[in-house]
C-alpha cells in the first residue's frame, strides 16, 4: 500500500501544481491591467496612428469630404472600404456634392433611398489600383456597381472622369488609392 501511495504522490503534486497555475492565469498580482477587450466593428475600428491610413481614414481626416463620409455611413459602406481592397476610389469633395440640384443629397440620405445611394457610391469605386501613369485616354474602368467610367487624359497629363470630373489629387492609401474629384459621378440610367 505504501508503494502505491508513493507512486501516486508525484502525480497528485503535479496535478495540484497545474491546477493552481491555471487559476492564477486569470489574475494579475502585479497591478498591471493586461486584459484584452474586444469591440464590435470591422477594420475601421482598428486604432493605428503609425501605419498608412486606409481609404476611409483618409476621407474622415479630410474636412473637404465630410459629405462623402456621411454618405458612406448612411450606406453602411465604412467597413467595406476599410477592408484590404485594393480599391481605387474617386472621392467627390463637399463642393462637388454642393453642385447637385438642391435637395439631392438630403433625399439620398433617407432610409428608403439607401439602394440609390449605394449605387452612386459604388459608381465611385473600382476594384484594383489604377495609378495615373496606367490610365489612358478613352480607357473604360469597371466600377463596383457593374457599370463603367470613361477616363480622358490630355497630352499634358490632365485626367478627367466621364468628361466632367477633374482629378485634383491622388492620395495613396494602405488599401488602394484615393482620387479627389470635383464632381459627383452619377451612374447612367440602366436600360
């Protein structure tokens, strides 16, 4: 009987040690709070001030794109445009939205117009990165809403979209490229 107890004693000691060690993993006796919290949301909730900003963070950080940001939120596209991409986004300025007929933006921001708003926003997004040096005069680019935009490129390098919207700036993002434009691109009517 003593032999059995002697052989079981190391097993009990080991089991006791493991059990005590597992209980202490959840407690923190040093006073440091190393707990991990989770938040709901997608990539847009990641706080990172060191890496290159994604497309949404660029828009949010621009005082000239508050209307676009509000539209992205209303259309539930913040998470989609915060993801890996790559995307090319033609981002109209607030002044571009102001050129639309009175009441257009307010009308699109209503819940019953969400599909229309999504269609317009998707017409501003290409899957892939289209750098200026890759664009050619007359080039057609597929947009996220399954329609195409037309690029016009003059001999001096000036680029317009659909013969109307001028590219004012190109801003690289961690998940693609943002072109600041001075017009809202309106998709052609579906036949």
